[in-house]
């Protein structure tokens, strides 16, 4: 077999290099050999005829294969395929971040190697074709953008003459159409349109492109792909589709359009570029696809549907037809896992996957998938190469049983079958994860239906819980925590959600501290969550009731205060009116105190610093001369409950009220001071003002007024001692035990 392609084989082991070189040469490839990463970089720099690089990872002293690959791809655009014995997840992931042309394990068969090389060439050619088409589309779009901006600016300024518009419209080499938005009526078409479609201008002007009788659009879906984003966003760019020429043939084109206003009416200005050359290339790709001996599928990642399957795929799966079948009919994984994997394949973050596929006979086979995104038929699809690895899996299982002991495995299997809790065991080096039968059945799956991969569980986690769940696992993996205990929802096979309590920890770590093996359990806590929900509902209802009671108490207090004020204002006796106003003020103070004590976030206790400071400020604020009174506080922040805060609050309101009424008579300004803190085993509150001082007739043990009587009563309630000092004003010292 002759082949003009030249491959650079980068391999440091001479014997392996010789064997691989002979295999490639028998396949017809020209082969150059580089024994090191540095040599590979030099060869590619000096030889522009290299078509593909086949790169090992371990290359002895000097730079390794990934470093050499980065250096080559920074300066050259060519396909690079890794050929290595490494299967560790972190290494494979590292190579996928460098190139998406594939990764082949060295012990794979020559068929796999040659298929991967051919696929790399096809992907490279397809990418270059797509890049060229994109560049052409970008140039077309730029021309259209300039034209549309010119037209729009001119329209907005009301200064575009018909002659200039006609020139810009008719000299455009591609098809340009001006149509009415409301009904799709053709208002004007240029020469490019007539040449592309075969219609003369007079044959289409006045007709509607939406009319089924006219038959302008190939399919209704093509028209929808064009018109829907145009209606929603006012513009559409580079939409692929087919329109029907006058002779009935189909024209593949790419269309762009903008909404513009002409004489106050919304119109569509559209440009179409002939895309027939791209269609011919896609037909060539389709021909190569169908004739390939390897099993290949084209899958729509948005619908998880098989778009095309070659003859090898039909023969392998045993179906007469696979087109339009859901991929879930042959892949036993859940749709959540499938969509998650297809998403990674589309974005290029992962290209190799392992699944279990079901043949038409019902037999399950282990397969290895290499999936890459391609643009085909105006859509982004996944091209999947399917390799059967069932025999390899069986051999690995047999070797593992011999090495690890069949008896221990049997005991472990029996233990897993006996427990109702789900168990998972993840080897983070290989990425293989064991899910126990109870783990699968807990989610409605049969044993083996969940692929033995680490990433499968995350795809089933509820989107609202996924970030926290993944972060908990990652923290354990990176040795930030020894283990985790989290709760989240997982989707069952029937689409419903189940609450899971997941516990896990690392049982083995590498030298850098990262976990190499993690084990954990899943417990179904759905019933507990239902009970918790009912309890929380009861708590919420209780809190709502309590809030309503507090609200009514506060309102009743203010109602009593207002009633007292009303009676005070209607009294002819000034002395009686003053007493009623004084009573009203005390009720208001009680209402404010009640609000602070019982409507706070934490009813059981509050910090005294914020509580007492705010209390003094609010009490002063209720009096007319408030702006002339300074407040000084020195309060230790101590947590106290309502039993102490309530009498303390009433005390402070009463003392502030007395100061504001009597202490600053004949004074322009004054100061009120409050200190509170621990003293030995007890607490001490000191309140003072720098006013005229108390009369000598008032003492700590006796006084004729209601205010001091109330103060003494509150002091007794606290079990406190009261002393009064008259130096530089008046100071009240109240000492009591904290208990």
C-alpha cells in the first residue's frame, strides 16, 4: 500500500521505535524517527513536509512528550497524536489539554493505531476546511456588516438617497434581498439573487417567501432557523440552509440578515452566499464515513440521537437501521451521564470514553469511544469511533482475580449485596470506580448500568447541589480535609429525585498528599427529609404565629398610649393631663422595649453593648431638647436574656426620662453617661447626668415620686443594690448578680 503521508515518530526506546516504524511503513506511511523531545522539535522546525507527529510521553532525559508537543504546536499547525503506555487519568487529561487529535495506548492493536491516525488526518483536514469556510464567512459577514451599518446610519439620519442605496444593493456580488417583515413580501432583489436562484426579478417581486405555493424554502425548519433569531434579536449571522431554485434544485447557502426601517415599516435586508462547495465536501466526507471499516456514528449532542451510522456500525450492532434512534437504545448509561459526556466532547475537554453498549440481540459489550466535534450539514455533531474492548476487559478482570485473590473478592461482593447502603470505591489513578449493587438499585438502575467511571455520579447530582458536592469531593482529594459528609439530590432512572447522604474519605494518598483512592457510602435519606420538612413547616408556622402575637401586643401598647394621649388632651385640669401624658410616654417606652427584646433575631439572649447603647439613644430621642444632650457609653458586651434585659431596659428608660425632664432645667446642654460591665462575680450598671442634681429629699430608700418608686421596685426585682451620688450631677449605681 502506498501512502504519501509522512509521520514523525518520537520514541526514545530504539526497539519500540523500530517495531512501530515497521508497522507504519507496512501501512504505506513515510516515517522519520526522533529519539528525544528536543530532536523532534528540531526536525519539525527544519522539515515542513511532516504531516503528523506520533508522540510518546516519557522520552528519557530532557523535555518530555507533552513539553515537546507544546513547543511544536506553538509554531506549527499539524495533527499530533500521543502514543504512550500511560493510562493515568491526570496524564491523559494533560494531553487532552494540548491536542484533541487523540491518545492511543501502546498495547492497542495496529487496527486501533491506524484508525486513530486516519481519524487524526480527517479531523485535521476537516478543521482546516472549516477554518477556511469560517474565514470566508467572516469576510462576508464583515462586508455585510459594513453595508448594513452604512445603510442603517443613512436611514437613521434620513439622508440616504435612492441612488446610493441602489448602488450598494445591486453591486453586492452575493444574493441580496429586501423583504417586508410582516408577510415576507419581496420588495427588491439584486442581480446576485437572480443569478443564484434562476428567477428574474419580476417573477418574485410581490410574492411572499413564506408562501407554500411559492416554495422558496426547502423545509419549514430551515425557514424557522432563519426567522426565529431574526425576530428575537433583530439580526442573524451565517445560518446554513437550503433554498429552492426556479428549476427545483436545492441551493446550499449561508444567510445573514438585519431588520431595518424603511418609511416607518420594518423590513428584512438579507444576504445569501452560495455554499455548494461546502456541501460537496460534506458529501465526500459522508462517502468516506460510510465506507470505513471501523464502527462510526454521527450523533446530535443536543438530542442524543444518531444522525448517521456507517455499514460497519450496522453490522456490529445488528440493526438494519440506526439513523434517528436515540443513543440511549444502545448505550446503557443514563441520559444525564450521556449529556454530560457529550458536553465535554463538544467543548473538546475530553475525547475518550468507556461505555457498555447493547447489541440488537440484547448482549452487552464494553466499548471505547473516541468522540470529536465536527460541523456537518450546518450543525455541530459528534463523530464517534467505536472500539470493542470486551475481550480486553475480561482479560484484565481475570488477571486482577489472579493477583488479588478470588476469595477476598467474593467476600467483598457478598458484603456489598447484604447492605442496603450504597458503597463506592474509586481508584483515582485509573479513574475506575466501583458502584455496589445497592448503590445502583437505590437510584433505580440494574447492576452495571452505571458506568464504572468517577465522573458518572456528578452527572446525576441535582444542578443546584452539584457545585457543593463536587467541591466537597475535591477538598478531600486535595487533602484540605480528611473526609466529607454531605447531602444532595440525585436523579433516579425514572427521572425523579432522591435525597442522598454521602460520606467519604481518602484511604490512600500519593507523596504530594493528593488522594489516590477514596471510599464512601450513600444512604437514602428521602424519608428523613420529608420528616424534616414537616418539622420545619411546623416551626415556620409557630414562628409566624409568635410574630403575629408580638405584633398584636406591640399594637395594643401603642393603642393604649394613644388613648391616654387623647384623654390627656381633652382634660381641663393641666395637672391631670400631664399625668396622663406621662403614663402615655411610659407605655410607649414599654412598647419600644418590647420590640427590642422580643422581636430580635435571637430572643434567648442579646449582647448588652448594642442593646443598651441603642436604648439610651432612643430614649433621649423622644424629648424635644435631644439635640443638645450628649451621650457617653462604656458598655461591656455581655450576653443576657429577657429576664434581665427587660427590667434593665425599663430602669434606663425611667432614669433617662427623669434626667431629660428635670436635670437640665435652665441649661443649654448636658451629658448623659452609661457604663455597664462585670465586677467580680456580679454586674454593675452606672447611670449619670451632669445636671443640677437630685434634691436632698430623694434617696435610694425613699422618695415621694412615682419615678423613683418604680426604680426601687425594679432594683428589687433584679435583687440588686442601689446607691446614689450627687457629685457633679447625679449618679445611680446598681449592682446585682449575673445569675
